[in-house]
C-alpha cells in the first residue's frame, strides 16, 4: 500500500512539473492559421506570431486586418491571396511594424542546388484592395504582388521595407502607390510596374530608396509609371524600361537608366554610374525619343556628359536622346561626393558605401 501511494504521489509531482515546464512554451507557439477567411477578421499582437502553414485565401466580401506588432511567419512556400472584392489592411506603426517572414526552397535547376526565397507574402487578385503601412517583408519570391485592375488606389504601400527576396513589389495592370519605402537586395526587380496608361492605370513611386537590387525599378509605360523624389543606387540597373522620373538621384548603379522608348527624366541628378548614366540597346522610332530636362550629369561640360551616354545609333554618344545638361546639381535633390562639382561639399549620405544599409527595426539575431 505504501508503495502504491508513494508512486501516485510521484506521478502527481511529475505531471505538475511537466505542465509547469511546457505551459510557457505552448504560450509562445505561433498562432496557427487553419483555414481560409470568409468574414471580417483581425490579427492582433495577442495572437502573434501567426504561423502560415498553408495557402490562405481571403474570399470576396471578407477582409483581413493585421494590427501593429504582429509577426506573420511562413513555414513553407505559401501565399496569402486576397480575392476580388476582398481587402487586406496592414496597420503597423513606426514603433511596432508588422513583420512578414518568408520561406526558402531548393532551386534544383542549377548545380549545385541552392536555396531561394519562395511564396508570395500578399497576392492581390482582380479588384481586391491592399493597404500596407509600416511593414517589413523579407524572404519571398514576391513580397507584394497585385494584378488585374483594382480601380483607383487599389494598392497603397507606405513606410515599409522589402528586402532579401526575388522581387519586392510587383504591380501588373493595376493602380498602385508606393511612398516612403525602402526596397533592397532583390535578385530580380525591386519594383516591377507593368501597367498601361490606356487602361487608366497609374503607378507612383515617391520619396523611396531603391538599393542593391538587380533592377531597381522596371516600368512598362511612361505615362503609367511615375518616379518622384527617390534615391536609386547600387543596383545593377537603376531604372529599366520606360517611366517619367523627376527630382530623383540615380548613382552608383552599373547603368543608371536602361531606357526603352518614351523615357523622360527631369530635374534630377544622374551621375557616378559605373558603365553609363543613360543607355538604350535598341533603335526606336523618332517619335519615341528619350528626353532629359535639367539633369545634372556630374559635369557642366556637354561633351563630357555625352561620354556617359550610350544609345543604339551611336555607341558611345547621343542619337535619339534629347540632351539637357544642368550647370549645377539640381537644388533640393540628394547628391553626394561623386557627383559634386569641384570644391563643393555636401552633407548628403555617401551611397557608394558598400555596407549593408541599416534601416528598420531588428526582430531576430542580426
């Protein structure tokens, strides 16, 4: 009898010890997403981190709101899809951003195989609505991808960071706005704007930094893509395709602009790019001229500026480029030491610094 009572006593203490040990662990486990969303749903910091264990769809008529401080962790190559007539609103703050962490998969098409980011953080379809503020996306094939005509302001992204992915933000045949964002270290396009003005599409990129990407910004239609007040630096190609660029600084890219018909850059500083400041690789009709208006090329000497330009008719030199050389750096636009005229000084950041640019908060060992 004593032995049975003693063993029962020990079992009680063992169960108590196990419960006390694992309770804190269980409380820290990610909140599992077990299904799709059919009604208004809010994720708060109380259930953070949210673990995405499968593809998740927000269905028409439903909405997903993600509050400040939430961490969304993808355990494999999954996607959060926002269907037509549905919406997602990410409401981070400067002190408590929303953090999206993607996953990796093996790229077996190359040898030796290597890991690569996969999945889409947010994928908006048809007339879905996307609103993102103070978020940090890292480790995706596409951090944010929006396609097929969502109407005016179908995607608005502000004060956010997109890093270490294949592609940062992609807009396809839709309307979108990107303001005060940082897009860096992508292996494809930092910002991909494939929209069309004849459809009424409009993509605006304002007051943002696009750094260390393969292609910083890609544009398909000059009248649809507008870049204003941006710093585009340390990319292989700063801006490719066609766009209207104003009051921006393009520097320390291999090629500042790789233009394809109807490209206009005005009131900007474009200098210090290693191969060419401006380049195009194809002949185009004369109606599709490239236009530069009040651009500082790092020199006030027109022949010297011409040596930094290459187009399809004369390499190097000017063929179809309408060239306007500013006599000094454009006031109010950033410029650093490589682009300053002789004996000038500047307090602007030196974008030639190869160090990884510190920006955003830290959520993991760094």
